[in-house]
C-alpha cells in the first residue's frame, strides 16, 4: 500500500493526523503503508474521500488518479 504514504504526504498529513481522521492508531497507518496490514473496505472508502481519489487507485488496481470530481459523485 505504498500509495497510502504517497497520498498522505501529498495532502500534507502526518500518520497521526490521518489516523485521527480514520479513527485508527498511528501504528495501523504505519502497518498499512508498510504492507504489514490491509485496511478494511470501509477504511479504504474513507481514505478515498480524504484523498479525493478512488479505492482502485489506492490499492493499485488502476493508475488513474482522480482529483475532481470524486468518482462516486
């Protein structure tokens, strides 16, 4: 899940600030970013909203980064 770290940094968020938005621990964000754990579908959907992209982009299924409007709009 290297894209999580990339997207987080592009948004100027720390692991702690992202963890607060997602209601998970900072250690969990680190685990997502290092491939030691995978976020739930609900968490992926929250991330997609925060990063204004698609779940498919976050998980590496597509290389298309949606910026605006949200693909679910």
